[in-house]
């Protein structure tokens, strides 16, 4: 995207400057013909940046606007359109639309698995991560564990896709009360997170600490759990603002820990 009309918006998003990225991307999208490829990509960046600020309903509205444009410009079965569908579905789960997210992520994962090349493999891993998240959100932790383990076995790269799948696996184990196993997976995720470049770490600020905190709390290590929950809350508040799903989750966990401490 270097040297293109969306280069600035993309750079702002990767730097974690989400409000500025949203503004820049929407300016590009509104200044170009509706069926222009850069207008489509700009809408995608705007949707990602809006979701990163915790405005998930607004993000879904932008995705809804972008989807027919992507289908027209890139084709309904092409990687770019399938990736947009996966990202859109993962906003649904943050709005409590768990079953819709589950169905859409399963459909995208199936379509991507029929494709070839590393991009389609990465997309399949990402869609399965959304499926894991949706299953965990519905309390179907055993199913989530199976999907996460299958996806990790198929995706051997040490990248962000492996990170989020491992975090999803740890969440499923926490949900089953298998906190020591969850702690092991969360520590592996932490090691992977630290090895990623800065721009890939931004979207997952606080995520590792949250999963670690829940696992530690489950093993009775309350003081450590509280320290990590507070760190997660501070990181999410600084990166995403007070209304982001992860900020709220960290705040709720802190309140729970403080309410149960003697």
C-alpha cells in the first residue's frame, strides 16, 4: 500500500492511532468512486480502526457498507472479500451476536480451506479464531478447545494468528476449570506476543494479561491475578479507550477479584 491513497490511513492504524486512522480512511473512501478499489480498502481500514476504539456497532455498519463493494471490486470468493467477512463477523460476537458470528466464521473458514497459498491458510486460521471466540462466548468451551487445537495444528507459523488461537485455547481451558493447562498455554502465548513486531502487537494489547490473570485466579494466586488484571486494564484503556470490550472485561475482572478478596 506504500504510495497509494490509503498509505497514510494504514500507517496510522498500524501505529495504534485508531481515531486518526478512521478519519483518514473515511476521507479517502468518501472522495473516490464507490466502486474504486482504494475506496473499498479505505472502508476496510476505517472499519478496523472503528472497532479498535470499541465502537463495535459503528464498525459493523462500516463493514456492512464495505461488503458489497468488496464483492463487486474483488469478487465474492476472493481472499480480500472473505477476509472482510471474517473481520465483520468478529465484530458481531462483540455485540452479543454469537450464533451469527459462529455461522459466518465457519463458512469463511470452509471457503478459505478450499483455496490455495499462504494467504488463504492464514485467513482460515483467522476465521477459526473467530469461531473459537464465538464458541467460548456461548460457554461451549469443549467445542472451542477442539477447534483451537485443530487450527493450531494446521497453522505452525509463530505469528499473530497463532497468538490469538493460543489465547482462545487458553480461554477454553479456563472455561472448563482447567486453569493449570490454561496457564501453560497463556505463558506460551505471552512468549509469542513478545516476539512479534510492534505493529502486530497493538490489536492484542492486554489480551495476554487477561487470560493469564484468569488462569492465576483459578489456581488461587489472587495477588498475581490482580496485578495482571490491572496491567491489562491500563493497557486497554490507553490503547482502546473505556468502551472497548477488552477494557470492560479487564475492569469487570478487577472488580470481581476485589469483591472476593478478604
